[in-house]
């Protein structure tokens, strides 16, 4: 699979960068909800409960088992994203890192929701607050 | 999948052309290189097979320095720093044409600033920046150099430039390196190839 060209480009304007930061924050918020639930530190968010009950490529597993397996398989990726979100909060991500973090967040959620990356945004609830 | 990469290493330290050094180089895997010297500078021309240019260069550096005690690779050629004359040669333009482009009297402007000897007549530019400008601003097809070339020289520069730093500066370098490492790790983890491999693992139920 070729590298998406968007990963190797600087943002063309401040507005484009601001939009990317907002999207990363939104995706990151939901991924942190997933991590908290998988770690047993919080309940499974309602938007995820239904998703976890859907069959996934023939796997027979409970929602809790699927969440635990996801946390295990993508432990490095989730940690990297969490680190990137901290950097983003401190405005320390350059354009390439911001693009990479957003791409990573989209892919992680697409895998969990079993949908194309382009549909992730539409499958998530609006971020509260 | 591997390819053969051509590059030259400049090597400081002991004479590499003694029988003992040549034998040792061959034994450590450098039988894909020829050794020479010019104007007191020792060099090794490599044709090395590897998975990438950077992998080829880094393995060659490791092999040379392991083979000959005291040998130290200082540069990978072609050099990242280029003069106006070298830019003209690589872009197939006249020197005057490049000079005018560099000072904004021809072309769209915003030519990259010199990277060294800014105040002197014989200024130097970073080739990767200049080549990118020619590609973007003029849509010229110029050789960018293999991916990893600038990184290889940056690694060599960094390891030679920290030996005379004081404690405070070493701490600053360490902090900057940690930041770079953090960024590199993110790029590595977020690469499509890496995520595709993880997705394949996710698709197998016994992956927990």
C-alpha cells in the first residue's frame, strides 16, 4: 500500500492546520474513552457498546473480550497516539507529526469500528463539551 | 527485497590500504568496496546490497569501523552541502543562471537560504532543500538523492560534534534527540505498512 501523499506534506494554510488539530482532538477524545474502558478505569461509552456487539469477520467474542484484544494488539499504537495528543495539547506537533497522528487515530478507530477510515468521523458521536 | 546501492565513505584514521587493513575489511564484509585515497583523504567506494539506501550506508559504516581499529567514517558522498557551481552542474544550468535564481533576480523567488558560509563568496546550500525548491518552484526534475542520504550524514555529524560539549549543552542535545526520537517513533508506528501488519494480526482471533 503506498504512503498516502497527505502524510508527506506541510499544511497549505493555518486554517487547514487548525482543522487537523480539531479533528485529532476529537478522534483522540474517543480513543481515550476506548483506552479507559479497556483498562477497566471507566465504563464502555454508549457509542461503542453497540459497535462491539456486531460480529467481526466471524470472530466469536464478547464485547469485553474484543476490547481487551484490541487494547493488547494495538498497545504500542495507542501509547504513541496518547503521547502525540499530549504534544498536540502543548502545540508541539509539527505538520508531519500532526498528519501522522491524525492518520493513526483514524486508522485505529476504523479498525475498531470495522469501517473505512473515511467513514470514521460519521460513525462517532459529537464530542461533548 | 534488496537492491544494490552505490555510495562513497570518507574515512579518517589509520591507513586502510595496508595488507592487514584490507584483509580485515574483506573479512568483515567490505569485499563490496574498493579503497583509495586522494589528496590525503581516504575513501571507500561501495556497491552494497541492502533493503534501503540508509541500511546499506549504516551497515557499511559499522563494518569499516569494526574492521580497522581507530577508523572513523566522517562523511557519505555525494555531499549534502553544495556550492553554486555544484548546483549548476546537478541542475544542468549555467552558474550565472543559478546565481540569479539564488538571489531572486530570476524565477519565483524564495530560494533556500545558504546553510554554511553565509557571509562569504563561496556559500554552501543543502542539496535536499535546493533540489526540493527546483522541483516545487520550477517543476524541474532534479535528482533529490536517495532517501536517507541526508539522515546518514546528519548522524555522522551529530556523533562527531558532541565530544567537545559541556554538560549543559549535552543535556540540551539529549532533549532535542528525545524529541526527534519521539517524532520518528510516531512516523514509524503511523506508517501504512506498519498499520496494515497490525490489522492483519487483529483479523486473527488468536492474536490476544
